[in-house]
């Protein structure tokens, strides 16, 4: 009920000025005026937002269903399947700031597809043309998500694209026991893995983009950008006219100035561009290549002739409105028409983002007002944009005046701000439904939370406001590690869950998983998992010790204990770990003497030597496990390291090249080294 109340409050609020939201809310219904890929008006559609699978740099994606339509050239009944809505504005503030910064460094303006209709339409038309070319090159199979249209959203201050929804998933991995042997030119042919097929598909798609002249779009599928793997999904369902893989993201997100390569592919493109006098890269095109490809496939492109002519006109208008000083240089001083086009584009961008009012925009376009003071204000960090809005938007000035002078209006503004924040916080997982209801009834609690926690990471916000989140963290850091040490059924359940995840991810085959499940209950396996839990628990205690020593240093100004504990090669947790390994050695001594178990003796002695040392002591437990349980130790290594890799900004994420590289380094390389050694022993 609280959520419905907040949505209703926002829709009925009559405040004079609303800041643009950052995204839609789960379950929200929106009504928008839809335009086709060609720009023609198609009518009104009402969508219901189901959920968002994520947000990249180009924008955020939502799965939505069409509920009704009116004044339409297309009927709602024609939109029976879910659609993908891509709002060309990232949900995450730092992603938007990083994207916009790179675009400004490259073209000296805001991210054009978000605000410029002709720039947005160019991308959609290129996607439509790539759909046609893809069917030609891939024997009629659909390999590109079909673009459906677009609309402008005043509430988000951004254009949004409509595409067909693709039910797909990230790629599954596959063990490769002969990777190292192939590096030495001795192994068999590589397995026909899904990742290998995906790379071949993406290479063909990138080559096709170059062939039709979509130079910038090709980077969406270049393998070594490190992030392009997420732009292609594996279809959940296959049929004769549907390829195994489908490209779902055809909109470049990050511009690349010549001095900031983000990946090996970007470095290659930058060097090639410098040789041709090109200093920034984003959505470069080559219409000569497009015309040549169209001429070679005239029948397939006959219905797209109008789109291609529109594309050329839109591309020229869009680029005319960019300063692009790296390439135009002094042309801006000599070309009055270009200066006017840039002026018009800048004013329209400000109007669309509610930085200036429509009245002020008309004055700037046609009246005696000069643009220079506004441009200077926009360039000022932090204070520039608010001052520009204050100067150029009379509605904003009235809004501030009423908020200061009239208590009732001020309360309405705060209520609307609170409603929008609470809905956003809940969708982001920052607060629970119960916390939402509490804050909805307490303005002071909301204001304190907004001031202290809204800028913190979502997990930290949730930690401070949700007792269950604190209990879950305590369970994760303390209770679960203690149970790993003491509770055998818990250890078995924990291991089986990791095995099941490995099967789902494609890391291990079902027959290997069956063997691992049999090993879960073995005494030695249980001992190694217990050692692993103790290692993690000691690290948690060590971090708590460092915090205590830091507090001691602040209170006494004696930071030597903290410095010694944090910087010495032998860590506090290492001393405890060495004591534990020594106790293990004493416990196993009778078994070692009775069975002459040199392997166990060597393992314990090496563990005792390594245990005190920082980092090395933590690594010895999984390395020791590898000597007895190769597959399980590799699986545990991939399980933990891939989670760390997923948190890396920009390059981290499911199915991206960083995660795949980590999987190869942690799992496939040790596995193939073991296989190579076994094969060598067999030959001897």
C-alpha cells in the first residue's frame, strides 16, 4: 500500500518544477508518444514496466509489456511480446558522469543520442540495416534484435529506444584440459565450446559492420574491448530462423579520445586514427561502403532505400550540431552556418533537460540574448549548472520562491522528493518495504537518511537501516565461517551448492559433478574445507584487529602498533594460523609415523613454513587442497575469484572477457598443466 500511495502522490502533485528522474520504477505504467525507426509518429502506447536486467554506459534497459494503444498506426495487439525499453541515460550516476566526460573530451558536447533526435535515429537505422545485412550473411537467421521505434520522455529528460525483447543468457564456460598443450603445439584441436562459437560469431558480426560502413558500431562486437561479450546473448530458445547468438546492444556507450585508450582494441583504433588525422572515436560511419554493399544486395535493401536517405540526412544534421574541435579546428570560426547549428543544438539540449525554459530558449534563438554567459556558467564545476538553471528558467525561480515563502508548497515539494527517493531506493535494494513505510510517515527520518546514506553504496545503506542485513552480514563473516569449521552438514551443503553453480555455469561436466558430490563427505575433504573456513575467519578477525588498533592510534596518537601489524611480512592472523597448523601436525604425527605418509608430512611441514607469512599463508590452504582434490580446489578458486572480478568497474560482469580470463587462469590453466604432466608420465 505504501508504494501505491507514493506513486499516486507523485502523479497528483502540482509543484511547479520537477527534477528529471533517473529511471522507471518496477510496476510503473507509462504512456508515451511513439515514433517509428523512420521518425514517423505511430501513436500512443501504454507500457507496464516489469523489471530492469541492468544498466550500461549507453543506457538502462527495462522489460515492459504493452497494455493498450490509441490514435495508432500500430495496434497494441501487434505488440503481444514483451519489449525492451532502453533509456539512453545510465541509472548509476558515476557511469553517466564517466560516459559524459569522455564524450565531452571527444566532441565538446553532451552525449548526443540522449538528447538529439537525429543522433538517436541514426543509431536505430544502422541497427535496422544491420538486421538486413545479418540475414544475408547468416543465411536468413535473425542475429540482431529488431528495433521498433523510440520516444522522448520528459520525466527522465532522455530519449528511449524500443526493441524486441530477447530471452537470452550469458555464455556458459567449459573446462579445457588441453589448453597448455595447445600453447606448446602438442594438444588436440580446441573443443567446440560455446565461448569459442560466440567469439567466431562476434568476429563475423564486427567484420560485417565494417563491410557495411558502421565503423563505430563494429566496436560493440570487437572481442578485445573486454566488455563487448555482454552485448551478445545466447538465445534461450532455438529454431530454424533464429541463430544461437543474438546481438542485443547496437548503441556505442563510451567515446574514445585519442589520449585515453580503454582496451587493446581502442589502442589499435587510436593509432590507426592518428595516422588518418582522426582524434576521437565513437560512431564513425562510411557511406561509400554502405552504398557499395547496398548495390551488391539491391533486392534485400530495396525497402530500406528511404531509411538510408534519411540516415544520411540525419547524420549530417547531427554532426553539424557538434563542436568536434579535434576535427573541425578553426572551421567553427569561419563557418557561420555551423556556428548557428551548434548554437541551436546547445539551446535545445538545455531546454530538454529543463536547464532553461522554453521561453528563454526562444529568446536565445531569436532574440538579443547572448549565449556566451550561459556557456561560461555551464563550464563552472559544481555551481555552474544550478546557476545556469536559476538564470535561465523562470519556472525554477518561481518554484524556489514558493518553496521559501509558502510552508504548504515547501511541504509538497519535500513530499514529492521523498516519494521519488523512496521508490528509487526500494528498487535499488537500499531499503525494505517496511523501511519505506516508516520513512513515508517520518520526514525527519527521511531527511537524515538522505543526508547521511543516500550517497553511500546500496549495500552500506541497507546495512545501516535493516537489522536483517546486519544479521546476514554477521552470518556471512562470522557464523558461516564458524559453521564451516564446526558443522559437517553445513560444509556438505555449502560444497554441493558450489558444485551445482559450477554445473549451471558450464565450468564442470555433470559426470565430474557427480564425482565431486561423492567426495564431499570424505574426511580429508572436510578437513580442507574446515581449514579454508579458518583461513577466512582469521582474516575477518585480523581486519577487526586493524580497526581496533586504528581506534587506539587515534585516541593515543600512537600508531606504531597499527603500522607493525599492517606492514610487517608476518601478519597477526599468520601467527594464529601457524599455531593451528602446528597443532594439526601434532595431531597427524601418529598417522604419519604409522602409515609413513610422506605426502601428508610434506604438506603439513610446508603449511607450517608458509602459514605465518602474509598472503602466502592464505594461499596455502587451497594449494594444499589441490594436491589431493584437484577439481574441487579449482572449482572453489573460480567460485571466489570470479566474484571479485565481477566487482571491477567497467570491465567486471557476467560473461565479460575479464571473468572468462579469470576462469581460464584459475581453472583451465592448472587443469591443463595437470593433464600435460599426467600425459607425460604416461609416455615415460
